[in-house]
C-alpha cells in the first residue's frame, strides 16, 4: 500500500510526547503516528482546544511538517482550507475525534468546547478526501456514551462511519455546491 497520510479531525493536536509517564495515552496518538515510517504526512483539522498544546508540542508538530487547520479557518475559508493539504491520489487514514465537532452535533465527549466543526463541514471533508484521494482507513474516538443526549452523538457517529463506505463520484455535486456557497459567503464579507 505504500506510505499513508493521516487526516485528524479533533479539537486538540494530540502531540504530547508523554503525559505523566504515559507515551501512548490520548494526548499522544498523533505524535506516535509521526514516528511511524509508513506515515507520509499529517493534516490536523478543527483545532481549537484552549491550552490543549504547549509551545513545545506546537513546535514539534511544525518541525515534523504537520499542517494544522483551525476550526476558525474552516469556518471562514470552507473545507478547502483542509482539503488543499491532501495530495491527489494519496492513501489517507481519517481519525475523527468526537470533540472535533461542535457540541451541538456531538455533545457526548469528555471535554466539549464551543466553536467546533459542523456536521456538514465534516461530511464535506470526508467526501472531499474520498474525491481526491483513497480513504485507506477510518476511526472515530472519544465518544462518551454515558453523557449522550437523546443518542445524538451515537447517531452522528454512525452516519460518519457510513461516509467512507459511501464516498465517491455521487458526492461531487453537493460538495461542490456547498463549497461554492461557502466561498460566496466568505467573499461577500470582505
């Protein structure tokens, strides 16, 4: 299969080398991925967690070459802010942390934080990756079922799991329409 890129959708960069003597905890998975020889590139989307990374983690991510796209950038520049970093034809593993979304779509997380990506933005990102690259894997993490409100997070998670299976040319039309509408809105605000 060759080298693979990682697209992380998350509120946090998860780049700690270790936290309390733990090198493989939930604060470190992207740092560990960067150490794997088969990982070619990392794109991190949706970051907004206050104090989720220290300067050392941000510097380590930058030295590695990670592309960090904040939630605010996606809100103002549309999903293309993230998709422009996905090479055509690449193998990409998507890892979706539930807290990457706004709590209005996925409230059942350990540390909800306002200002996250919308359900539609994440669908457009997944579809966009499928249109320009090969989705080689997909996982969804940090769902906290004990706090789920009316099964909203479970339903949203199930829908996201269907996306990589259903991605393909049929999604091009709606994705392009939404992207155009978003660009028109962004351009009208200048």
